[in-house]
C-alpha cells in the first residue's frame, strides 16, 4: 500500500509499505531511512520508548490502542490528539493513502 510519511525536516515521502511481511509502520520508516539510525525504533517495537511516535494526518480509523501504547504516550513528549506509536500499527490494505508525520526526536 502507498503511504505518505513526512519526516522530521518536514519533507513528505511517498513510500510503498508491504502488507505481506508482518511489518509495522515504524519498520517501514526505518527501511526507507526516513529518520537517522538510532532515533526511531529504539525499543525494537515494544511500545516502550516512544521514539517512533507519529501523528496521523489522514482520516484513517486505525486499530485501537492497546494498553502499552496508551500508557507510553501518556508519558511521552510532544503528544497530540492524533499521536500514535508507529510500531503498534500493522501494515494492512486499509492503510492505503495513510498520511503521517514523524514526531520530533526527544
Ligand atoms: Fe519503541 Fe515504538 S519503537 S515505542
């Protein structure tokens, strides 16, 4: 599926995210190197670091937050209404056209 990712410099990238590799959005950001190594996905996708925080800017209704994600975002910096941890969002067909912006590094 095609997703639009705005990096921390404000540049939008159109990337293809595979639905058949059990990947999440954080891994997509990493695979396209849209954030410097070591500044995203620090906890390896365990909802324990918030380095993968992003803002969902399209109208997609995503999977509900699990407790861990909700708790992590309650402690994170720069949190907004549309904040999610990108490691907690699996790539599915539904994400086609999704737009997200990476939160600033903390
Ligand atoms: Fe650590 Fe997502 S990679 S919370």
